[in-house]
C-alpha cells in the first residue's frame, strides 16, 4: 500500500485550499525560528487544524487580530475543542497546544492564546504498548515497498526511532548481518550500539537496488525528497491504521521499539548491554566489559540471542555463522539417507 502526497495532511490541505501551506506567509513566519525536527511537527498539525477550521493560516491570523480588538475568545474556544477532539483519538493534548500556541505566538507575541483554563490529560503519556512479532509481520504485509518494510524492521529489530532513522545516510548501516555498529542519537547525543540483522540487511539490499544512491546520501527518501522524522512517523502510523491496530490504545510507531525492548528482557540480555542496544547511557557497559572490542562482542552476542524472538522473515533465525550454515547444509543433505536407514530398520 503506497501512501501518496494527497493522503497526507499537507496534501489534503493543498487539495482543499488549492495552495501548499508553506506558501502562506503566516505559516512561513511561524516555522522560521524552529529547529528542523520541530518544523515537521508544525507541517503535520497546522494543516490539520486549518482543515478543522476551514480557514487558511493567513485567514486565521487575520481573524485573530480582529478578534483581539473585539475582546473575542473565538480561537481559545476553537483550539480547546480541537485539542479535546485530538485527545479522543489518543493523541496527547499538551504537544498539540504547544504547536498551535507557537503558530500564533511566532506570528506575533500579542496574538498568543489564553489557554490557562484548558486542562489536558497526560493519560496517554504513560500508556505503553509493545508490538508483538505477529503484529509487526502484519504491518509488513501492508507495506508495499522495501523502504517501508525497512523502516518497520529497523524500529522493531534495532529499536531506532523515526527521528534517528531520518538522519541515517547510505553506508551508516552494515550491509552484512551480525556486524557491530554504533550511531549517535540526534536528540540525546548518546550512542546506540547494535548489530545488523539478516532481516534488515535483506530489506536494505532490496531498497538500495531501487534507491540507487551513493554512500553519504540520505538513506530514506520519497517522491517529495528526503523523509523527515514526521514523514517516517506518518508512514508507520498509516500502516498501523491499514493493519487495523489504531483502535489499540498506545499503538504508535514507538510501540515497535518497546517490542524490541521487551524481547531483550525476555532473552535475558544483561542490563548494561540492553541499555546500550536501546541507545541509552552506555557508560556502564564500558566499565563492566572494557574497551570497544569487548563491548562489540557482547552486543553482537546479545543480538544473536534475541533474534529468534524478533525474526520477521525466513532469514536464518539462529544468527548462524558461515561455519554453522555449512554444518546445517551437511546435516540436511544427510536426511534422505537417514530416513531410508530408519525405514529399513523398522521393516
């Protein structure tokens, strides 16, 4: 199932109003002081709010100025209603308020909304849902291209969040299975340490054949250019909807990472190694195991151990080395003769 531009909130906005949202001066002014990752959040929510209001960004700002002169709290009431509606859809109210307030404030501080009376729930913030292997396989079944399958698999098998996937470049991830690697997390500055899996390498190879980029180019791209954190989250979220999981409270892109975390616990991976694999503070792993070589050994060993619990395809589930695969092939070759010998003994 391929998701087209017109299916995104920006696409729906353009289809409805006949013009891209980033062509409106008020929207440009709102995102000018923002970091790139935050801009993507605005580009997802503001079009949605405009469609809810049936007003362009410029119309909203113009009306807000007029309402201030009339001491009219129209937008306070509308934003309150919009946030309540979003909360019914299991979205957190506080981040939505911050974005909408930022839209008004960044156009002019005097346009800020008075939302002190609006109480939002943090209930969803504490809800954790861990995706299972079967649920993740169902997401893969609804993904119609190697890129989307790769996104799903990297989150589920390496715990990489969309914000970090958006920063990956071709060559950052190993091309062969069971290779140790580490990457710096964009949000925390810490490193996640992990090992490539057969599933990820399989989808990576398939995707790069079509991607046809060179080493150093952004890894994930779409028809509109490089995929942002918001774009990646939206792709995963649409697959969640297509698979029928949106009604499950807490089922979101992050739940794939939570599924990986739970698998590490089920595999009884040591705490220090688990923290390193999850991209948390990994200082303790160096203190316990020594230098990078020892750390790499522990990380690869842990990934081989957990892989049977998170395998999504028919790739080798035991993390087999070449020697192990060779022995397995020899055993398989002997099976017909062994079967014949058993039949002779039985007769």
